[in-house]
C-alpha cells in the first residue's frame, strides 16, 4: 500500500480540484472572518463576539468540499481508466481502496487546516479562543473524526460508481440531503417547550399573552432520536460545532468511528466483487 | 513448450448472459499470440479476467505457473503489462508524468528508464504537452509505454489498432515486433483487423460466441492456408495420376474439380493431361488468407 500512497499523494499535489478546494477554503475563511471582525467591531453592536463564534464555521461546509473533491479525484481513476493500472500490476483491491481513502481523508484535513490558519486573521480584533484549550482540542478532535466519516462515505460512493458524473451528483446530493435533514432536526430541537403569543391591546399597544405549550416542541422519544441523530450524522456534528453546542464528545467521536468503519468495510467487500471495465 | 498463460475451461457470466463458455487457451513464451474474434465474441472479457479486473464464474487460469486462485497470482501479475480497451493514462498529465506515476505504483526506486521508454514509443519530444492534447495514436503509444514500465515479460494489448490511422497502425505494429524481438516480450494481442494481425502473430486463437474455436501456430496456419490452384477437368482420376507423377500435393474435391498445392507449369500440365485423354477446362489460383481461414472456421460475415 506504501507504493499506492506514494502514487496517490504525488497525484494529489498536482491535482487542480484539490488546489481549487484549498483556494476556496482560504478565501472563504478570510472573507468570513473579516466580515465577522466588521460585525464585532461596529460601535452599535450590542452582542459580545469572540473568535469562537466564527472559527468553526468550516464544520458546516467541509462536507461539501469533501464530496466534491473525493468524487472528482477518485472519479478520474475510472474516467481515465487508470484504476486498471493498479490492479494489473498486482495491487490488491483492498489496498487500492484504503490508499484512496487515506488520500481523500488527508486532503480534506488539509482543507480544514487552511481554514484554521487563515481564520486566525480575526485574532487581532477578536482575541484568542474563549472556550479554553480543552474544549478547543475537543472540537478539533471531533472535526478530525467527522472528516474521516465524510471521507469514508464519499470514498465508498466514488469507488463503487464507475461513472464520474454520477459519482459527483450522488455525493453532492447526499451531502445536501444529510445537511437538510440535520438542519431540520436541529431547528426542531431549538423550539421552546412553552411559547406565548403577542396580543394587541385596546389602546394600540402590545402585551405578551399567557404561556402555552408549543406545538412545534419536540419531546419524548422523538427528541432523544433527534439528539442522537445530530450527534451521529457528520452534518449534525457540523451544525453543533458551528453553533458551539457540542455536549457529548465521546458519542460524536464513536459515531464518526462507526461511520468511518462501516462504509469502509462494506466498500471493500463490494469493491472486491465488482466487475471493473 | 513453456507457456506464460494457460486458461482452463474459463467461463464468465453476467446475470443471464454467458460471455465466456469454457475457454481453454495456451500462450507460449516468446509468442505474439493473435486473439481473433468478432465484436462481442469474448476477447475483452477474457483479457479482463486475466488482468484481475473481474473474477471468472468458473474455470481457472495460470499466469507464470500461478493459478488465479492462489495468492501468488498478484506477484505473477507484476510480470505483465496491459492495455484493456483504451489506454489507461491520466489525461491531465504529460507523458513523462504518466510514466512517473506508473513507476510510483510499481514502487520502482528511480525514474531512470523513463527517457528510454518515451524514446521507444516515439514520445520523447512531447515535453509539457498533456495527454488530453495527444492524438489517438500518441495516447495508444503512451498506454503501451505505461504497460511497459517495470519491464514486463508479458504484454496484453486489447485492440491496439482501434481508431488509429494507417500510419499509426504501422507504428504500433513495428513497436510490437521490436518489443518481441529485442526484449523477448510475449505479446497477447486481440484484434479483429485480421490482415494486420497476420503481419505480426506467431500463434493464433480463434474465439467465437464465447468459445475457443481453434488454437493454431502461424506455421500451421500457413500450411492450412497455402496457395493452391483449383482446376476443373474432365477426369480427376487422370489428373491424379499426372499430379502423382509430378510429385505435387493435391486434393480431389469432386468428380471434375481438384486443388493442387504448388505452382504449376500450365503448358506441361496441359500436355500431360492430353496424353491421359483428360481435358483441362479451367484453372484458378486461390490465395487463402487468415481472413478466409477465419471465415471457414466461424462462418458468417467476413468482418471479424
């Protein structure tokens, strides 16, 4: 596998999609952080803003970058037929699969690294992290694991679909689908248990009505399920990280480990049986 | 005879379609093995199996003495290079970049041989031009160069002349001959351009409808396809006596038709037949070719 990794990484450093993703991440980080600095420093602002509020925005978008990069980078192996060269020269299918997984994982981590470094542009105005080093490390570790699960899922799709266009479409739609699903669950969990309506008074004023149970409030088993899914899905983890609401590091990391191992094992088993052309 | 590749009753099915039906094939060391068959006969399927891109449904093959069911088949595959259908090259890389990539995949310690390989396939001048801007012939030659990285002993080429112009076909033919003669590389080449194949192959395997119809050496094929003169006479018994007297091989086809396998002196033959009271009605020189041999084997149209 060492030979395959060497070949894959050598191709990575010359890959246009990779550098486009890295460039986009850099620009995204700079624009987002500078905009955050502007928001935080206008004189009328009534909220206290810190670096933490902006620093983990990448967690929401990295899945899209992973989907795009994995499907383009690995899809080329099929569209150019070069995956054949690896098998003809005696590499095992498991080796080919794992080497591809490793390179997509590292590439996605590097994209995050670009964000994390570029986002430090906000430090002079916003100061350093207020969450403390243990939480910062916890967040970063969680990010590493959910990036692994993203890589595993998109490598699975890219290795089993021989059509590059289909691979790109499936990967992006899957990411968007997971993101929408996680957003809906997150929004459901944000609903207050009790809500009060605003009533207009006879003298033209307004007053708060009596507190009543909120019908949109998610409770019981459904709430437990939503909470679990937000911790389980990489997109859910991304939303919680972006909102600085990570509560259960261990459950998130274990979920990511499961979402890395299961697609990889299934992918290798199916790829070993796949008829390649 | 030593064989680099042998298949034994190799079969491959895709759902309800059986692409290969118990194909047995023997590729001798040092041969240029022409694998002949119509489109859809099963040539590419067999090549895919040998290259490890697909698993056989039943049967087995042996590559350099290693069975496909053994783990060591992976090591045996390191002794081969192949182009299956289209050249496997990164289109956004240069010729040299593609070879460097293949050298890394093979784990070769240095890139020393790349210049020689590019020279060998006539791509040394391509510089920074990316493969996507190459002509079809250049891509095919780059594909061969990639397949040759690591000095394989067996080269498998699936329809290497497909889509090439006449000059490109000549270049590929000369390259294959050079590799076989100078580097002693065994070549398995599938094609349905029979005329082209006949200029290269030392052995043939004819496949039709997923079955190996016949394996034959070029020498045997030449004997089977030898030039003959078809004659129509009034008495083939008299003709037989004359041809026996001239020590010429012949074959009686009917009461008035026979084939003689030699260049004939027409006036001498006519005079001898006259003495036997036999009339020579017509003579026609027949030039049997690989194509007519193939047609006689598998029947149908002449487009293999």
